[in-house]
């Protein structure tokens, strides 16, 4: 049974375990991993724009260039347990571990929302062994992007460059750096296996444009960078699809990992850092995930913009403002490029007829309805 899992490592009742465990487990555990080191100095080519020589850096060069920009993140969360009969309730602390990247000289660090969500304390460790406490600046569960900040001298920070994720092509080489199974600075390599994938956000909405890779990604890689052959961030590692899980429900790499695209990460992070609210446009429909030739509506949320505009279950949206829509993913990505309050025109096929429907976009609720 395949499972799509966020890749944050947990200890005790960590975030990942709470999501997928079938039975409780605690205490410590040891993990043995086999690391195959790539041939030192072997170059990996790149077809991404920005490479003037047509060849990228070696894996070792990428690591040495970017390791100072990648941090290990440990979060502590306190949970309360209810009492039972005459037994009083109590509290339990759990820890989760992920990674992040230094974004600017002010101390802003980008990671996945699910790494820092609900944390009581956040601790960051740099590759040179220095550590610092961090505070949460803000998150966006709709894109699984989070921003934390450390108060350290700018001279000790090494901001990393972000690539244009729209330029990624299947077969491009990539490198991942993170903290799988509590092993910080672990470096793995692979290729872009696919682009334009859709993955589920923590609040059940859809993140479009995700980059699929076969670079080994495991619990603890969440929030760490997926780097192109120039050593620039192509995305933040986020999830794996796997049928391999250990006794406490943590998944391991099956060669199918997903990263939030860098263009999305940068857009959302700049809003959060700038103190601006992150709002996403909202239509209020559920769509057939496998529809082709358009986006087929399967359900309309009552009193939502779609309902008010007259959209009906069974409608197939084939264009938005005249731009052809070939799939559900294209519909979601196009709508997300607009802002709440804007008006869009949908071209809809219904019962063999083509209709044009104007719709005023709303603001996406905090969580998507289940189902």
C-alpha cells in the first residue's frame, strides 16, 4: 500500500508518527544506513539556464558550496494527555527534526510548514557546529512553506541562491542535503524524474508544480534543499511516496520524492517576511483528479463563489480567461495565480453545450473539506 508521507523525522510522538502510526511507540531507536559515496570529482551535466559552460558542478563542489547554507532544525512540542478514571492527565514532550536553508542576511531561514508547525521551541544547528534558537516568523499550510528567524551576526550567515523551478527538465541532475534519520548534512544525488506533479498540502489543498526526484529522501529531509547542478535551490524537499515503513510508521525512500518548487517557495516566503498576509484565491469546487481535456467538477461547495456563479457538478472547465485548461492541475495552478476578489471568466462544457461563466474569486478557507 503506497503512502505519501511528509519527510520530517520524529522522536517519541513526533509529527510524522502522529499522522501515520498504527500503534504507539516510544523510546530511542538506532538506525543503520548504508551510504554510497559518488566518485569524488565526477561532474554532473545540467541543461538548466545559467550554466555558461554547459556542465554543472561536481557533487562534492555543490556540497562544499551549499553546506554552510543548510541547517538542521530540531523542534520540541508539548502535548497534553487526558486523564483516565482516577489517573490524572499529563504532558509529554516530543521532538521532530528537519532541515532548512538560509535565505537572507537578516537570519531568515526557509523550511517546510510541517517541520515547525505547533512547535514550542525551535533550535537550529549550522554545518560548522554552531547552534541558535529560532523564532517562527510565519507559515502557509496551503503551500507547506515556513519561515523561521535566528538572531546571529550577518557574517555567520550564508544565504543560498534560488533557481527558476520553471526551467527544470526531466533528466536534470539534482542533489539533496538534509538530516535523514537524524544524520545532518547527508548528501544524496539523482535526477529530476518529473515536473508539474501535484502533492497534498498539510491543510488538504493541492500544491501544484512539485518536482519529482529519485534522489534519496527520508524522514529528516523535510525543508532541506533540492539543488540543481549549479548548486541553486530548485525546491524544498517535502514528501515521499513509499511502501517501506519501519515499526513506528516512518517511511523510507523508494526513489519517489517530491519538492515544493522554488518559485512557489520564494513567492510565499517574501510575503511572510514582508509581514503581508498570504491569501489564496478560492473557487469552492472539488475536481476529478484524473480528468483530461479540462477540469471536471465533482462537487460544488454551498455558498462558495462557484455555487454563486452557477457552476454545477459535471461541468468541465476548459479555459480560464481564454487560457486553455487541459487538466485539474492546470486549473488549480491557474486559479492560484490570481488574487481573492478578482473576477475570472470560465469556459465550461455542460451537457454538450459550451457556456461562459463569470466568477468572483473568494479567499481560500484555512483547511480544505475532507473527502
